[in-house]
C-alpha cells in the first residue's frame, strides 16, 4: 500500500512539473511582447495617445498572465466551468494590436479577416493564450516579406 501512495505522489509531482513547464512557455511569449512594447514606450519619452494605447495593451497582457498564474495555483480545478460567450472579432483585434509592431519590424504583413463568426462560447483566456502562442510562433518563423493571416470561419460544435 505504501508503494501506491508513493507512486501517486510521484505521478502528481510529474504532472505538476509538466504543468509548470507548460505555463512557463505560456508566460515566455507574452513577456517577449511586453518587452517589445516597453521598449517602444521608452523610446517615445512622451505621453502621447499611442503611448497610452501601448500601456493599455501591457495592462491587458499582464492581466492574462495573472490568470495563467492563478490557473497554475488551482491545478486540477475543473476548467469546463470557466466557459463564457465572447466576441472573436474583439479577440482578433487585441491580438493584431499586440503583434502589429513586431510584424512591421520584421517586415511581415499581418492580415486580420474576422469573417462571419461573432460570438464564441468557451474559456476565453485559454483560447486567447492558444491563439497568441500560434501568432508568436508564426512571427518567429515567418521570414521577412512573409504574410500571416488571422481569419475565422463560422462553424458549429456540439459539446457532449
């Protein structure tokens, strides 16, 4: 019986370590975006409308990082209950604002085509983080002169 308790504890520790590594990856990409935005603010040295917009973006990203940290602390909690209806267009616009400078600085065209989809039902923070990870990876691996397209298509899904 003692062996099964030790095995359970070890499995739990391995699962937690895996989760921690995953969250570290989740935090790394937004922090890179924060660093880019902070550098822009420092170069401007003025409180223009653009600077305030950058500060707002930084605050939004910091809030999302806090949500990820809370998720880590609540490891094992039921994430299915955190679903809500949200605007995919607003999410795509937020992603565009976050990535536009980095794309421009690398010579990448960023095109956003929100399509017909309006409201999405799901965990808004997890979906945002997944899309942000895809976008950051796309920016990292798209050569200068390349193009990244964010688009949506209306689809249906039955949650069983």
